[in-house]
């Protein structure tokens, strides 16, 4: 694989008029680095700004209030500082971050109880969550077009039927990396090196960088802030589904000098295939149909295996 020094930018403004061109750009990114910046998407900037404001308010709550909503095996709720270890084989401590996971909303109601600061904005949060899902479906349609899935096997709609919003395990996640702490933490990495578990992830960054991507499966490169862009990356489910063609690439968050005096906030939206979906090779001329060891997982099996390895869920 040639050395990759930057994350490609894909302009989706022409997707409705020339989907094949956009799909080819997405295809090239996904089979090389597994990441791209999506520009000219359909999520309003004001909604992203409002979500980050809500995120800050939620993390400003007292600790005793936040832990009332502690995350469980359902992957919904609050994870405290050091509560998740994304790279357990190499990390001495848990990740230097806090998180709030919000599962899919239904009819203005959250999946499970949420703090009042979120409850007062459920209509907005549901709309944002569903808008992220719609954007993800557009990306998945680009995948299907680029993979040339035959029409009789689903064509460009191949992934749509296996990515329902209702009842999904999709998660809108708010993250805070608190300022300072590098000297006490004693590790250069704030969030351990990991790949994502689902089919695709949308990541919103604001004001403070820190993300690094393991380009070419070797060197680490920075993912700088691009105003208005969403960082999109392939997850494990999609790598399994494409039998290794699309790359679910390792990434991490590192300490930077500005982190000494600035909190870092980010907001990923994790998209999961329906739990019962078999991750058998996609019917594409580009995808090898031979499965190693003849082992095929469902999307749900893979997700819950990975979650259990990174969290200390209370029973």
C-alpha cells in the first residue's frame, strides 16, 4: 500500500446529480485509508453548534448527577473519566475523557432516562440523531454504487434495508477531554488506539484538534479541523462485510500543547447495521467471496463483543 500523508476530502454537493463521481471518490478513500472529510453535507451548522453547547452543559453537571445515568451494557448513558479503555492491551489507565451516549430516539422520547439538560431538548436531539442517520444512509448508498452491487441483489439500496433507525443501536455520543492532566496521566494518548465497531461513523470536531489516524496501517497522521466538514470513517462491520476491501482504520486522540488550557469536545455518531444482519461478503465484483475460517458474525455479535472488551459495565 502506498504511503498516505493526508485524509482525502469528498465533496457531496454533486451527489444528487452525479452520484457515480462522488461514489468513486468515496470508494478510493475507503479502500485506502478508510477515512475522508465529507463537505457540503445536509446537517445545518447551527444544529452542530447547538449540539456542542448542549454537550458542554451536560458535562458541567455535578458528578453525582451524571453518574445517575451511568452507562450499562445497553450502551446508553454516561461514562466517567477513565471509564473506558479503548486499547486495553497497551493502556495502563482508562481513556482521559468523559462521554454521554444517546441511543436512537422514538416519538420524542429517549431510549432510556437522560439528564434534564437533554430532556428539555429531546425534539432537537431526535432531529439531529435522525439527520445524522439520513446522512449516513447517503454515504452507504455511495458505497453500494461504488461496489456495483447488482440491482437484483439490492443495487444502490443494498445497505438501506439493513440500517433501520427505529430500534437501532446507533449512538449519538458527546465527548469531553478535560484540559490539563497530561503530567498526572503519564500516557501520551488520551483515547487509546482503536477501530470503530459499526458500519460507518460520522465525527464532528470543533475548535480543538487531537485526532490521529493510522494511515497506511503504519505511521500516524493528524486529522486537522476543517470548518463545516464531517470526518467519516469505515467501521469493523463494513470491513468484515467487504471482506477487507474497505479499511476500518485504527485511530486515537493524543495530548497536544493546547490541551493544557483548553477542553476538547467532539461528537461522533456511530451507525450500526441491524443486529441480525449477517456480515457475509457483499455481492460485489470487487469483494472476495471466500471467508477466512468460514466464520461469519452478525452485526450485533460483533458490536457487543467489542463493547464488552472496552467498558467495565456494572452488573
